[in-house]
């Protein structure tokens, strides 16, 4: 994008950064409700309580705004990958895993429309697909490291295990964020963390602690 309005093309003053953030925040809500194709610029500016003129000061079009969201999402997912601490077989490891899953779910909720387009290979162009692949590659790499550090001797395939683990986490997040389900986050996170911890990080399959804070 060469237009001066395109995402990341110019430095903004504090007020401009706040306005741009308000538009991006509004877009995440509208995109979640309507989907990418049904979302209009009019919907976004109405949600952000601003004008079309203001929108076009910051973004060339809806696709440009989506690109900015994708870049922001990729940055946050990459940072999230680095935040996963050691996941040992004991209660501390279970708690670390649960805390990280809570942050992952919050990020997924915020950027669900972006992530779903990545996972369904519907990104606008190759650069956005690369962003998505790299973000999830970073998370997979973090999981590989933690599995290697843990006592996961019962996992016979060191390459398949992280991919299976990420698929479980991502599909669970997709399921709970893309449907109108009345699920308690505390119960969901505790259950998911316990299942993953027992299956991937305990001393052996089916063994390991079974309780985490609720």
C-alpha cells in the first residue's frame, strides 16, 4: 500500500493514535457480528461514533483496515508465544498453562475475524497469509520448546504432538468464540488446561495433577 492513509504509513500524534485505535476496536466488533464481506465502512464508523471522513484519514478502505488488524493480531500472537513459561508436570505447570490459555482465548476473541480468515485460507493476499502462518509458527515453536523441556516421554512423535496441541487449542477457541454459547470461562479454561496438561505434560499418559484454581 502506497497511499498515505494506509496502515502504518505515517506517524500519528497521540490523538490520532486514539482515533485509529477506536476505529480498529469498532471493526473487531462489527466484523465478529457481520463477517468480513457483509461489513461496511458505514457500520464501522457508526460503531466508532465518528465520520466517514475520519475513517479515510487513517485507512484507504475496508481491506486496508483489515490489514492493520492482521498486523496487530500477528504482533500480539507473536508476543503471546514468548509468554508461555515452563510447564512442568506439577501444579505450577498446570497453573502456568491455564494462565497462558486464558490470554490466548482473550486474544482469539478480539481478533477472531482475522484468525478465522487465516485458518480458512481466506486472507486478502499472500502477505497476510504469511503473517498468519508466522504467528502460529511462533506459537508452535513455543509449544515445541515447552514439550521438550517437560517430561513428555509418552509422546512418541515430537513433530506431531505440538501440531496436535495447537489444533486442540485453536479449535476450542474457534468453537467458543464463533457460536452463541453460554459457557463459563472459568470452567472452560480449567477443563482445557487439565486435559492438555494430563495428555501432553504429565509424567505419563493419564497421570498428573487434576486440579487447578477455579
